[in-house]
């Protein structure tokens, strides 16, 4: 057994990381300086806040190097600015506050054969829909997520838009999916469907939630699924990541059933319970099985477990 030795005369030096000041001004929507506006910077250690002075100016000292997003707000008016801090103070940050939009939200059920036969069903409540500011993945997470419109509904299914500010948006998810046979068929911002494209929301842009009632069911059996998951992914790449995918667990018997599936063309994949979360790229989707979901019909799709590659 090796003998223990003592190390002495070791000098440790603690040096403070360089930090700099961020200075600027906040202006109201009418262009006048905003007094007592809250300016917020979030870093890895928490949230730092300051208030603007009577002339709208503000200062945040002790900001480390890196890229930061700051928010300023007075009441319902707010703005976001992202900056880079290098080796010196950052002056001249300007916030031009924007008032929140009053957005009308209409809810409709798409007419189909069954709706005409059974009478028009009441639109369902999904709790809340999220519309996130559109942007490329290269943009900072804070810059893409700070601007999120929440569409909330009450018990009667009436929706209202919270925290709506001008910009380009895309669908980001629901707190819970509508109960079958309903499914969210479109989110119209004017004439642009946010389930398919990024769309602009500006003053006067109405939102329409369109629900379908002709969803289908995909079911089948998976050998050796081991309490895994079956996922349905649209074959059309333009629809991926926009709320069209569906999933359900395998039962102990290997059976699965996915209800409330919007009509369309999908790829079905069965992943074992101990599989890592895969990247659903084209190479993986080629291993799946095609599932064509027709309106109001049940589709039986037998599957085998797909081994997801680990990168």
C-alpha cells in the first residue's frame, strides 16, 4: 500500500472574473422616457433587476462576459434586447416599449360528414395553447421563449390571448390534447395556419382555433415492446415539430392504441422501454412503418421494435 505524503507550500489564488456595466434607456410607446421601468437580466445565478431613472436611463453593473437578454417593462408594455458583453462596458442599450395586443380569439369546429349527421359538436377545451416567438435554433433560448402567447380557455370553452406582442409566431404545444374525436386542425393568424407555417401577429390580427372531429385511431401489436412507446410522425417534414405527432405506450401484452389522430400520412415507430430518446431524422424514420390515417377510421399497424442509434 502506497505511503501517504504531505504536499505543502501550495499557493491558491482566487481571482474575480471581469465584470462590466450595461447602460441604456427605456422609452414608452409614445417615445417619451419611461420612469421606474423594471429592467431584468437573468443569468445562471438568478434574476437581477433595476429600475430606470426619471429620464429613462438605467445601469446594471457587474455583468460578466457573454451574451445576455434583458427585458424592460412598465405595466403591459415591454421590450426585449439581447446584447453581447466582451471586454468593456456596454452603453447605449435602448428599449422601445410595445403595448400588448388585444387579440380576438374565435373557436370553430370544422364541418365534416359526421358533424352534419350528429349536429355541430361543442368545441373542446384544451386548457392552454402556447404560441412561441418563431426563430432559428441559433438564437438564444431566452430570445425565443420570452415572447410566448398563452391562449387560455374557461369552462365554457371561451379563449383569450395573454401576453400577446407583435412578432412572428409558431405553435409550441398544448397543456393537454383535446379529447377524441377532436383534434386541433388549424390555428389561423389571419389567413396563416400556425400549425404549418410561422405567421405574423400584428395589431388587428384575429386568431381562429379550428378543431376537427374526424380523427382516426391507430392500433396494433408490438413484439418485445417492453413497456416502450409507439410514436406517429408525419411523413411530411414541414409538419414535424408543429403538434402533429402522436404517441402512446405499449401495454404489457405488446398492444397499443393511439386515438385522436388527425387524418394524414405518418411513419409509425416502436421504441423499447429502455431506449434513449432518439433523434427522429430521416435515417431513423426509414426504419418505421407507414400508417395512412383516414378520417374517422381505425387502422391496424403491426410493428417491430426499432433500435434507435446512439450518437
